[in-house]
């Protein structure tokens, strides 16, 4: 996944392996020593406890229904994240 293509938190997606839509609530989560592209929760319920979260990779996204909020603060975060990845 390219850092520049990271979807914003709040984006609603349909995963190829799921019947329900998912809202992205975080990026690059580490679960059991594995880094995923995203962590999300089922739409429309949202967070209902740890068991309601799902981790997934960009290639698992079948459809993007709605993009989350993006502003200068997010753009700065993406820029800093990109720099951190480049510097290892």
C-alpha cells in the first residue's frame, strides 16, 4: 500500500470477504505482531467492543462508498508518516 493512497478515517467500504460495510477507524494497526493496512468496525453499529473490530488490507476493499474527512491536519499526518516510512 502506498502511503499516499491511505483512505481517511471514517471512510465506509465494502470488503470482498464480508456481507456488511465497514467504517475505517484506524490505519496500520498491529495485531498479534502483524501490521494491517486498516482496522474498522461494522456499519452502521460502529464499535461494540473489541470483538466488533475487523482488520484488513487494501486489496480486500471491493467498494468505497463514502470517503472520510480530510483536512490539512490529515495531510500533515500523511506527510509525516510517509517520511517516517522512507527513513525506516
